[in-house]
């Protein structure tokens, strides 16, 4: 479904991605793991058209490298950024409405689905989004992207800084997303959720993919975990 | 009392006209981060377009056609000018709008000449609508207020109640995220720029015949709307609204008041001799100071509150 080949990206003069290759299949949950600063966020930003790229990004056989972000979004890719970019000056409901693309009909999700999954959002539907707690803002960003009815969602560090109870809610939502046939590309630093729900994982180091396999294979590969994932004192 | 009421009404109509100009400038600034030096040129184009179109159709169709024309010019400027210059940064954008203001002025010189054109208040609105004590209030000023207030309400409703308004509001602070949700943000920018230009054009249609339609009008009003936008706080619509009314009132009231510091001293029984060094300074009247007052306010505001009345960012 998503096929990234030999992707290079640059921030000004610094070369961030050195030929990334990865795929995400239909209805699959794939995780992109690695320490901070190895290029995981840059990878999905390149796919999203927010960072200039060199290489090939194909989504359902359509080349997206070089397309503006709104074209990428309209082709069926949803993006949930790490910094919880909610629109603080408008209400929760209006935030969700903006997730819908002009004219398109959302076949999979209704606003009630979102409220059923996260009752907190229903209670605060008419409150300004800026007053929500960090966890609620994270839910809102996710739900807003789902309202655009994507076939693939790329989620950057969704559990960063959240209470364990909310992390559990997130895990339930990921299962629900998978049930409805949507693929997920999850960027994570912590392994807990990623290892539990992913069918395949990639590990990134210094702007390249250094490991590809199933969660079990990663668990068994101690040297990769030591070198690229675990924080060594 | 009579003086106060009439001047208050005049300052309100002038202030609302200023807001029609500064609202567009503020919206464009918040979205694109660029202060559009050519904004007042769209005001001038609006007045000239209304004059020219009016020669063929009369005032009423021109009232609608001229702002649409100016809006279209605005869209063109954004799409083929600003958007190309954008990748070279804000300084390049600023210089671009600066140059554009001169180009527009020269074009106006070429087409309509340097002398004022005969753009007048239409006959159908050239009458007295009501009389305050002994002053006859012109219908055209009342008409201006009605149009300004309805524009203000429509602008508010569009920004807060419609989907496109929500997209605009969200793009003010998070353009990248809005685009990642599948909205064509560059096109939204173009519409906002065109809308701001059209509003400035409408202000030109309304103000051009009340004041004078001549090539210097853009510069004259341009400096005042910059004062309004900075005073109200860059990027704040409510700030621009309050500042427009305030600057409008200050300008209108001060030209009508012939008091000087000398009068003030005299009223408390003090006198300055005519041969004193300070006599000249103290006898300057408020009306003589009027043209300077807005800029004086601007300087004071920048010293004591650089972000303006309601501004959020320090620019």
C-alpha cells in the first residue's frame, strides 16, 4: 500500500535520511522504532510532503514524493503529529469538523464513533480545544485525523507523556482502527504498545533502517536492541 | 452638545472605514506574517475603479463591481507575485509589496493623471438624512456606516460560523496542520488576500468620493492604517477594531478643536507673556497638532506596550 524507496531528506544542508526503504501493507500495523533524533519523524514528514524529499514514495502505485501536503492527505494518508497540533481557538467539535475534507463523505467514522471511543471528548465537545488536558488533546488530534477517513494513519509518538490509563485507551483505539481495515504506521520510542499491536517493526538508526522483522524477532535480537533502542548508561 | 454629537458620528463613520481597511491588513498579516505595504493601494484602486465603472454604469453597480475587480487583482497579486516571492522569506515579501505600492501609484498616474478625478457622492444619496439641532447630517455618511457595519457583521459571521472561516482561523496559527488534514492552504491564503483587497477596494469606493480621489490617497491613508494595525496589536482583529475607532475619533475630534496649552493655562488664571520664548509653543492649537497625533500615539505605544492593545506576538 505504502512503498517508500531510497528516501533521502535534508534540513537545509544537513542530510537527515540516507536512503530509507520501508513498506506498509493493507490493514497492517507497522511500527517505526528508534531513539530520538534518528529520523523517524522526518521520515513520516517526508511522506506527508512537509519535508522536501528525494527518492520515491508510492501510495497505491501513485508517486507522492514532491506533492504538497494537502494532495498527500487527499490521496488517503492521515497524519497525527507529535506536538498535538490542535486548533486551540475553536471548539472540540469544530476541530473534528475541520478533520473532514471538503466534499468527501466519511464512510468509516462518524462523530458519534469518536465520542463513544472517548467519552471525555463528548463532555467537552463545545469547549475550546485549548483548555483540554494533554491526553485529551492527543485523543482529539487522533480523532480529527480519522474524521478525514484515511486508509493509512501515520501516528508520531502518541503515548509520549500520557498517563497509563490514557495509553490503554489509545491501544483500544488502535485495535478499533485495525478492525475497520485501516493501516497504521506508528512511530514510537517506547516498545510496550508497539510490540503488542504491530505485525512488523522497523528500527531506525542514523537516518537508515537498521532492522526489519516481527516483534518476536526483535525481542530475540539482543544486539539490535542494545545498539539502537535501549538507553545505555 | 451639537458639536459633540456630529463629531462623534463623523468619527464613527471614519473609524469604521479605517477598520474596513485594517481588518484585511490584519488578516493578511496574521496568515502570511507579512505586512502588506500595498494594502492602501487597493483602497486607491477601489476608488478609481468605482469612478471609472461609474462613468458607464452609475454609482450603484460600481459599488459592487469595483470591489470585485480589486479582489481579483488581489488574487492575481498573491498567486503570481507573493507566492513566488514567499520562498525567499519575509524580507523579500515586504520589499515586493513595497515595490508594488509604487507600481500601482505609477499606473494610476499613467491612466488617470496626477490631478484628482471627479468622483462624487451619487445624487441619490446627496441629501440630508436628519438634522441634529442645527446641523444637517448628510445621507451619504449614514449610508457609509450602514455598509461598514454590515460588512463587519458578515466578516464576523463568515469567520466564526462557516467552514471556510474555521479553516481560515485554524490556518492563522497552524497552517501546516491544516494542510496535512487535506485543505488546500495556499488557495485559502489566496482567498484571504483577495478578500482583504476587496474590502480595501470597498473602502475606496465609499471613501473616494467623500474625501478626494487622487494618486496621493494611498500614501495618506496607508500610514494611518499602519498606525491602526500596530496600535491595535499586530494580527488582532478586535485590536484593529478598537484602534480604528480610537484613531478615527482622535483625528476627527482634534481637527475640530481650537484649544491650545495657552487656553488651558488661561483657564486656571495663568498667563504667558507674548514675548516669552514659550509663547509660540504654547499657542499651538490641538487642530494644528492633529496630523501628528496618530504617530505620536504610535511612538508612545511602541515604547510602553510594543505588542499593541491586544496583540499577542511581538513583531
